[in-house]
C-alpha cells in the first residue's frame, strides 16, 4: 500500500466511525505522555530542535507537524528544510489553544468541516501563516456576524499577497444561510484569487460569536 492509499484509508476511518482519534494535538517538551495525533503542533519558542521534532513525529505517528510561533523575533521561515514540518503559524501566546481547536477539524463542535486533504493543500501555500480572530468570546456584549466579519477582513493583507486562507465562523448556533453568504462574500472580495477554505462550528455559550482564520503569508 502506498502512502496516498494509506492516508486515504486513515481519512475514511476518521470521517466515518472513530471520532476519538485526535486530529490536532499540542506537544510540549516536558510532557510525560505524547498521545497520537495526525497533525502534531508544537510551540516554536519551546526550543525544539530538529532531532527532538523528528522523534516527536515518530512517537505520535503524525502525518506532519505544525509550529506555532508566538514571538515576532523568530526567523520568518523556520524549519523550512524539514519535510515533516509543513508550516509555522504566527499567533499570540494566548491563542495557541484556539489554533488547536481550529485544526481539530473532525471535532464534534464542527457543523461543517474540512478534510485532511484540504488542510494539507492549504499548508502547501506557504511555510508561514498568520492567525487572526475577531468577535465576542463570551456573553459580555451582543454578537454581530457582520461586525466580526468586517473586523476580520480589515486584518487581511491585500489580495495579491494572500495565497490561501482558512476561515472558521463559530457561534452558539448554526449560522443562517444569509450570514454564511455575508462572510464568504466579504472574504472572497478581500482574497480575490486565493484558495479559500471554510468550516463552521458551534459552542454551547450564550451570545458566543467569533471568526477565526489562518492565512498564508508571502
């Protein structure tokens, strides 16, 4: 069985019956147990080296690794010569868990989800991505899909610099078709010819409304 066939079988298993498989997991160097996953995530600033990352990938059986870069002074393209590290995602330290949730694409929180081929295709766009998030994370103020969308779009660079983007609206209930259309129209206007991927998730929290996205940097 070749690698493509094996991977296709793995995707079919995850999609169909075994929701307990961890799709995306965060690993720290001092963990006592490294649970298996398909997308292995690590914080770049935890001082991982190439040997440790190779051992991590082998231990957890991940298809590939994703580095989370929480400091601006790190080099732009980290581990770009390591095939097992697909890309790095720039984010704030308090956004790490949000990215893990975003990449956990078969989680029960998703109403509409991507598949692993979509994620791999997206990460082929660039060795460096940026994470952005807008909206209301609790019930402290009213939620507006339109306002959150416009705030998200305002953080996206000009269309000719964007190679690919993954957008995930999340709220306390499934979005109406008009809201979903509003988001897609706004994003597609800002990212004219990019590869654009969407998902949708829900969470049991009153007035929760946010948009998360990762976009490929040039």
